[in-house]
C-alpha cells in the first residue's frame, strides 16, 4: 500500500509531523495492521510511505497532521490544523493500492496585496474586495462555491493600539424577474446568501488588526438567476485606541461592489466596483436633523451641507443631507424628496451606518419611499445628489404618515387604490384594495373596473396561427386598447389533434414588447413548444387537425378584493379560445367566487329518435385533448366513446346512464339495458404539479325521443368539463368563509340526468395560501338515470396545484398537490 500526502503550500514550511494508522476489516470491526507515531514529512511537508496491508478485505488509512514545522524545525504556532483524514481502500494480493491525501491547513492572515492602501500619521490601512469562484463552503452541501471577499487591515505605530470597524455590510441581489432580496450582516440568511462568515483578529504586523468578510452566494439562487446582479456595500474605519469609534478626520472606507452571476459556478466583480475613502469634515451623520410627520425638511445647499458617503444600493450618490426620523406611532410613512433642478437619490437605513431599508432613484419624478415603522422606531433618511459633481443644489424632504382614505395613493404602503374614503362597495374598499363589483363579471368580455379607463376585456384572448421563439401571429389582430407593450400574456396549447398531443397543456407567461398588426412580439424568447410534435411548433392554427394555441392577456392588480355576492368568470371554451381565468395580484382576498365551472371541453352530440323511441344513430364521443367531439364508440384520453346506432329497440322509460369523462381520475362506465352498450369511462391525462394546464373532458352524446323526429344527431348540450384557473399572488391569497374557487365539471354540486363533466384545473401560487376548508374545488359531476332504478356514473376529478413560499393552510376538493417554492 502506497500512501501519499500532498505538499503543503504555506510559506516558511520546512516540514511536518504525521501519525499514520492502517487497519483492516476484521469481520465488521477494524483491527490495526500498522501504527506509526510522529512520521516526519519532507522539506515541504509532503509524506510518502509504503506499508503492508491485509489482502482481500477493505483497509482503512487514517492520517493525522500533528505539527507543521517552520525555519529551524520549530513548530509553527499560527496554523489551524485539520482533523484526521481517513480513506477506505481494498487491498489486493501482490498489487499496489494507492492512497492519496490533500490536506488543507489555514494560517493566520498575512499582509498581502489589497485593492486600496492608505496611511494617516502613524496608521496604515489596506482594504480589498474580490469575487472568487470557489472559496467558502455551502453549509448545506459542504461544497465550495462563488464567494464575495472583503477585508480591512490597519496597523498603528510603535507602542500604539489600533481598532478597526467594518459595518453596515449589506448585499442586495436582483433576480432574473427584477425582484430584489437583501441581506445585512447579522440577519437571517436569504435565498441569495448561503453563508456569511466574519474573520477578525490581530495581524502579524505589530499593533495591526484585520477584519475579513466572506459571503458565499447560494447555488440555487445562482442557478435560477444566471445574469442576475448583486450589489455589496459596507463602510469601515480605524481609530487609535482600544475602542473602534468613528472620529472626525480619520479615513472612512466605502465598499461598493457590483457582482454579476455569470453561471452557477462563476461570479464576476463588475466594472465600476471600487473601494474608496475620504476624510470626512465631521462625524458621520452629524448633520442629521430630527423630523416629524407633516413638516418639510429643507437643505438650502445640499452640496455644501455634507457628504456622508454612506452609499445607496439603487444608484450612485454624491453629497447628501441626513434626516433622523422617529415614528410617533406605529404605521406606514411616506418620504418624498424634491431636488431643485435635479433628481435626487432617496434612501433609508435603520442606523446611520446600518442596514438599508429602502432606496429609489426614480427618473422623471420626485422619488418616494415607504417605511413601516413601530412606535419609537428610528430610521435615517438620506437625500443625496446623484453624483459627485454637485456645485450648488437645494433639496426638500416631505414626510407624512399614510392612511387609507386620505385621497393619496400610497403603493408602498400596500394601497392599490385610494378614493378619499373608507367605504366598501365603490370599487375601492375600506382597506384600499381594488374591489370587484357585485354580480357576475365576465372578464373575457369586460374590464373588471371600467372606472380605471380600460375599455377592452381584462382577459381578452386570441387564437395563435403561427409561432416563433419571439413572436406569435394571432387572430384577430389586437387593438391598441386591448393588448399593449408591457402587458403580460399566457401562452397555452389548449388542445391537440389526432396526429399529436405531446404539447397539450404546455404554457408560460410572457411580456409583450410590441404589437404590430397580427404579430405580437415578446420581450424574451419563449421556453416551451406548442406544435404537433414534441420539441416543435409546427401545425398550429384554427383549422381541423391543427393544434389550438391561445394567447390571453393576464391582468395585474395591486391588491384585489372579491366581496361576497361578486363572481368573476370567463367565457367557456369555444374550440379556439376561452375557458381560462388567469391573473396576477399583489394580494387577493376572496369572499366571493372565481369560477370556470362548466367552461372546459364540450360534450358530444346525441341522437334524437322519432316518437317510437326505438331507433337511434351513432352518437359523438366527448371533446378531449386530441380534438373536438366526433362520431365514434372508442374512448380516447378523457372522453368516453359514443353509443352505436341501434334500431327497433325501445329506450322509453329506461334506466340507462351515460359513461362519464375523466381527467385526473377516470370516469365511471355507464349502464344500458336496451342493447346500446356504453363505451368505457374516460381515462386519465395531465399532470398534478402545475407544469401543464388542461381542461376537464366532457361526456359522449346520449339518445332521446323527446323531439318526435329523427333519428338524427342533435345538440350538443351544456355538460362541459371544468376550465382552468391560474392565480399568481405576490403576497397572501385568502379564501374567506363565503369564498369559492371553482373549476368543477357539469353536474356539481348536484347530480344531473343530462350528463356530467370532469373537473378542470386550479393552479394557485402565492407567498401565503389561506384556503379554508373545501373552498377550492375541481370536482367531477355525476350523471344519473331518471326512470325506474336509479343508476349513477361519476366523472373524474380535476387537478389542484398549490404552490407557496411561506405558508399553506386549508384543504381542497380534490386534495391538491402542494409544493414549497422556497429554494
């Protein structure tokens, strides 16, 4: 057995001492073969040793590093030795078994190359930042990965003590969708940060101290947000003495680092990142005045007032004026800054050098931020000139307590509307949520809130007739008031054809960048396929045998309330569009109803006989994912087959019952005692996890003699399957005691003789889902016979997918698939 330990790479290493233990597997216990104490390594600390081993079984080799030797052979005292390392290897008779160890040894920080150095009297400092692809460990996986490293090291003169501080460290990351997540040192880790490490101690240089921060970015966040950007900011300073207090005249170091996520394993410190410093003319935040709600704070000359150089995450900032505000009562407060001839940067921190609470540099308007503060809580507000080129500028900060009903819209305080009162029933309720009107509103044909000025339907839909990665050609051509750049749309393969169903249910949400004639252009390329064959977009259109793909507008509402007595719905599926209810909201409170019940796939046509009730023609099977209803006795996917033609066999006053359609579960097979054998019930199709959206199927046509003529096909009836509901809520989605979300098929809640439809699809996504008990449904209907003995056939249930980030409470019918979206 050949044992190799790789050389140590620390400077000044002249050797190392190891213990080596070799054991063999003696029937489940480890027994020693060789024990070597204090085996010496060579001049660079490496070790090579040849040892016997027990052949035919596993052998365990354990190497323990005892000491690392420096000049003269003396043990180094400033190294952190690793724990013992073990490897298990098989030992083969008359053959070598190689065992290699690569040990990591840490040594106290040494003065090295840093990005910034400066000195003041008897104090010398160095500061740095670096983006390293594989350094700190992820505590969950143990893997090294992309790490941001920052450091500050200062040394005082002989016989002088020094103290360093690195404070206000914060990292704000913006994901691929533009949503920020921020982490400040000392806070709980966020989705973007897997580990935050601080190392501090005494440098090897006399009277020196150092602080290093190593922040490991999270693999899941990097994988989901390639191209995402993070911004790190912190400040640091040094003082001569035992306490690290900031003193006038000493350098203030400012880190401002932009980090780009190139891949899941690679980050880059972007151009423009820097470590800078300046000599403040006064103590940090010294000019911070105390403000009260309703009192404007004015800086006559912002440029001459100060330059705290604390820094803002939302844009470059130059000289700034500081305001300290303590909330007199708990609530939301709006701060608005006005610059005389310039657009200021406005931001807030929880301390002078603390975690950033909010930041905006809105172009073209006076910037506003909103803070939710507890009684007695203090926030530091900074009004900054946008760059360092300030000559002379005046700025005003307006600070007011917000309140629903004050007539001023405060979106940062959670208001979706503010009509100057707190009355319900006028389109803006008492908590400043948008309020659906009482009665039924069909969003396929009307706007939810006509008072908003929109004249076109909120959920207007179009048939897609051609598709590329960045464009959809639709029919009819959208008008400007119906679809515009910036709108979000749902792209969905709603139905396939006999030639192919591989892409049925595929969908995605896209943003419109342009609408010209019949061509809708997307802001980013689509990700899925919608054509006849998997991996393609061919044969999309409105003709028989083509894939039916729809493009539907997804309306956005900040905070939406649906009161008791209000119902939101859409037009049922007509073979090209309809049947889909999709919206995005900041919050959604549902005490009324959202319904696509009986809005999915359509039933087949039935047979009408003459008055003898003895003859019938073959009926159509129901509509399902492979196309519209058609005359056949064959069951396909979710649709049961129709009845074969029968003559001279009376069906007057019989107890026949149709077979039922399926979706997430199978439909039941029907019953006939008149020679008309029902086809098998509809089967299962679709997926439970919300990655595909599908309608509920419908039943086959039956037979009747009530019209007194025929036999001939008639209908179809109104026994449709359930439609599709997709709700995307940024905050909390609440279904109250009187609320309902329904994608039921026909024949729910009571059985119906005329037929049954399978349940549709409900996909709910929110930070918090509070659903109550049985208020979210995608049930299949029940068909029953009318004469003689009663027989029933139940349609299959639909799907419910529940996707959340913080919490899920409640139950659904059928029970839903649930997934926590938190990485």
